[in-house]
């Protein structure tokens, strides 16, 4: 696997797209889980099942846990993973998956704002321009899905998604600026060390009688299990690794590409993908490109200066 080099821009983009494809399917999986389970059960099961997958990695990385990183790992666990899982599941009891997907695109905005306010992160106008363009593209893409009615909702439930994206913004910055000594696998596994048992305790006293009687029980259980493995185990590890090799804003911009894959899953389910949707998808990718352009330019300038001094 030595040919994989995340220092290279091409591998960073491939990882970004892979993450978007996984998380793009998570909204459908949550929706299927909610067919039998309550929102709290879906969120808690997602966390606990992921914790079970993490146990071997927790054992390996437990020696890396110390007083200096305990506070940050607690933030990653609860603010960056547990609360968003519960908030998204609660939101999707009343709002559509597409609306949840578009609101999820607020993550880079809050990553930028949290970074500036609390982490002394420096950005340029070009970054902000890319964020605005990417958000506009994501909004346009979801609004162009004529087969989905995203207006007929209890609007205030969307606030749960907004809170979740704020949590994601804090999480990304905390990993980037406060956990530099830990790799992505260690951060993910140790974060779930704290939230997994809490979710398990909730499930232990939860009433599953209604879910078991549901005709969709098996499908819902499978959906939540896949959700836990793909979105809360595999994808979080990959996301943490991406944060280590790129900027916090670039990693968070994965949420701009997620609506593209939401459309893909819709097409797989028989929905139509129009030319206008393809154009909005191109706008999203252009916005993400601008978000990360500063780093590319700085690298080129550095290489030029090194060449000139030879």
C-alpha cells in the first residue's frame, strides 16, 4: 500500500470523494432505521455498534491516552460524534433526507468560523469565496431535485442539523489544532471509548418492543448496523486521517460533495438526474477547489523559491 501517498493532492481528493459517497448514503440508512426504531435508539445504536467495531483499535491505542489529550478526545467523542448522531436522527423524524443533506453543507462554514474565533485560524478571501460558491451549489442541487418535496416539513427540526454541523466544526478544528500528536485511527477509536459505553447503557434500558413488532425490523436493524460500520467507523477514521494531511476547511468541505451522492442514490432508486443537477454538481466541485487553492498556490511558490536558490 506504499503507493498511497496522502501528501499528494490526487489522493486527498480521492479520499474526499470516498468519504462523500459513504456519508451521502447515511441519510437513507438513517431513514430506514427510523422505520422501526426511535430517533434516540437509532443514534445510540449507531454509536454503540461503531464502538464495538472500534474495540480492537481502542485496545491498541489505549496507551496513547493521557491527561494532555483527554479533554480534546472527550470533545471529539461527544461534540463531534455522539451529539451529531442523535441530532441528525431526531431531525430526520420530521425533515427529508435531502434537506438534512443540504443543511449538512453548513459544516465548512462553521469550521471556518469556529477556527477563526477559537483556534486563531487564518483564512483568505479566496477560501471564503469557495465556501460561498460551494454552499450555493449544494443548495441549488438539492432544490433542483423536483421529485423531492423539501418544503413540507416542520421547519424548526432543521435546527437540530444546524447544531450538529456546529459540533462538526468544533470537532474538525479540535483534531487539527489540539491533537497533532495522535494519528487519525487513535483519535477515532479513543473518542468512541467514552461515548460507546454511554450509548450501550441507554440501549440496555430502552424499550424495543415496538421495534421488534415492526414489519421492517430486520431491514432497519441492518440499515443501522451498516450505518455504524460505514459512517461512524470507517468514514470517521478516514476523515481524521484526511484532516491530518490537509486543512481543516478542505476536510470539512466533504459536506459539499455529499449532495452529489445523495442524487446518485436517488437515481439508483429510480429518480431522474437532470442536466441542471449536473451543472450544480460542477459548481460544488469548483467551490471545493477554491477552498483549497491557497495551499496549492503556497506550495508552488515554495517550490519556486527553492528552485531559485539552487
